[in-house]
C-alpha cells in the first residue's frame, strides 16, 4: 500500500473528478481515518465536511494528552481559509463551544481554543504548569 506522502493542506495527487483515483488501494492513513461526521457524531447530512468547510475529529494525540483529561474536547479543522466565517460553520462552532473545548485549526497552521471560559482557563493553566515543570532542553 503506498504512503500518503503529502503535506498538510496540500492537494493529494490522487484527487480526481470522482474523488480518489486510487480509492481501492488508498494509503493506510486514508483507510484508517474517520472524521466525526462520518461516524454520525457531529452534524447532519448538510454538514458533510466539503459542504460545511470544517472537518471534526478527536485524534488520540489530543484525547490522551494529560492537559485534556476530564475535559470534553473536539478538533475542528478549516478545510479552506476563513471557513469558520460561513454562517452554518460559525453556528456549528458556537453550538459546540457552548459545551466543550473546540480546538480549531486553520490551513495556515494556527490553532486556537474556543469553549466555556473556565475550561479554556483550565487548559491554559495545565499547560503552564506542565511547561514550568519540564526539564530544560
Ligand atoms: S483518499 Fe487519500 S489517497 Fe485518496 S485522494 Fe484522499 S487523501 Fe488522496
């Protein structure tokens, strides 16, 4: 099975008019990945990532991170610059951020936290303590 071998947010060489030109032999990264929309965990049929401009997931890197223990969180990825400003996308982000941490990433590589203020402050404090107690590199 070939490797995905592409940079984040760059267009895959296998993209074709009907989707993936190599779908049956797609790389394991693609085969194994499931966004939360695909798992019926976020949104309805109109919120499919290519329609909404946002894709949601919760990678183990975040889910298992000590800073996030006991905090409900979700990762939102903008599929194109300013996708968050679309009315439907903005409403979805606001709805989620009322009850959980939303870790929103932009194509430029910027990540920001949205969510209830006390949870954002808790994450910032946990990061501060963790970094302060880390051995010097
Ligand atoms: S499924 Fe994977 S290989 Fe196919 S187009 Fe998408 S990123 Fe490329």
